[in-house]
């Protein structure tokens, strides 16, 4: 996979959920079977902001080459690996609803995509 395509897809895959976290935190939390205390709304908006920033970084740097490209791809790979580990632990601990394994699909797909892009672009 071309690294520029992987970073473009990753930009959208981060920015769109980030928008939801910032502008509609209640539905995001309820989709995960969680309540909406003020603290959770604040954290969801903060996470949404961070995801939007990752999306912007990926989009703006999608034509990078060399060391900057490798840094972007490794950073994205790290993010997906840690997300998979954390969600896996949350699933095992029973913190997610029954459909919870579905939350691993997107990070696994993005992990594979970034790894293929790293293989091709580095």
C-alpha cells in the first residue's frame, strides 16, 4: 500500500470519530454502553480533539518521505498496537458490552495498513 494512501485513510479514520467525540460525546459514550457524567463528557471531548489532531497530522504529512515518513508510520503503528492492547484488556475485564470485540476491527485493519505502507515506503 502506498504510504500516502495509508496516511490519507488514517487521517479520515482518526478525524471523523474525533469530530463525534467533540461534538456528540453523549451518543459516543452511550454506544459503548457508558453513562454520561460530566467527567466522561470532558474526557471524550479531549480524546476527540486528540484524534482530530492525529487526523490533521496524517493528512498534512501524507506526502512525506524518508525518516519523517517512517516516524509517522511508526507513530501510527504504536497508536494502533496500544489501542488493541487496551481494548483487549477492557474486553477481558468485562468493561465493554457484548459486541465489544468489534472495537478491535478498525485498529487491527489500520495496523495492517500502516505496516504494509511502512514495508513499501521505508
